[in-house]
């Protein structure tokens, strides 16, 4: 319940505008009846709990009425027959991805060497958050929990001019600097 408790505590200062579900791993049965798994997750060694294959992303804004570019991370339509009659497509083959984002972790062999932080996320996840607000509109970005710098890498890739990050762990900060520079 911790993510929800934090969201409740922030409601006096910010408005929760969107809740996004980051799916790290998913298993589906395809149309041919084959079960397929995609992505990775951190396994939980427990006889009581399921593996956590998703995380919440709370999109807070000051007012709750901030316009976003829903098609910046859009996806093509499966059925192309209705594109021309829908005005929200802007005449293109893009629809809103929605609030469930499947972004798997990259496969690694050694967490200590390749992802030396217990709470990392893919750079693409931060990129999509930036793109939703419009890369030309994001003048500055702040990450109060920098970790190993994935949000800073995303900011650089998206052309964000000013990035500020805080990290109290010297080893994580050194790794972030190494990855960014």
C-alpha cells in the first residue's frame, strides 16, 4: 500500500492526473492457444505472494489540467478500417497507448555490474514520460532519487536542456556520472 499512501499524502500539494501501470513482464495466451511470456521481473521467493510484474507510475501535476501529447508514444491501430473517420487520430495511424505500458527490463547477466541499484527502471520508461509532456515543452527536469541516472539519460536523449538529480549514495552517484558522461 506504500505507493498509494504516498499518493494520498501528496494530494494537498499536487493533483493525481493519471495512473500508469508499468508492466515489466506479461504472460499471455495467443490466438493459436500458445502461452508466451515476455519481459522480466524481480522474482519474489515466497509461498504467500505472487511475483510483482508491474509497478505504478503516478502522474502528478499542480492543477490536474495539464495537456499531454497522447500520441507522442502512440501505437498503430490493429484494425485500419476506422482511421479516416476518427478525428482523434489526426488522420494518422496512431492511437493513444493508454495507461498500461509494457516496457521490459533489458536482460542482464550480473546485477552488480550491469544494474547496480535495487530500484532501477528502463530508460525508455522515463523517455515516454517526457514525451507525453512534449519534448519541446520540458525545459527542466528534476529527479530527487537519481539512483544510477536512468532519468538523466532519458532527459539527454529527449533534448531536455536542464537536468537536476539528487542522490545520497556515493556509489550510485558515481555510477550515474559514469553513465551520463
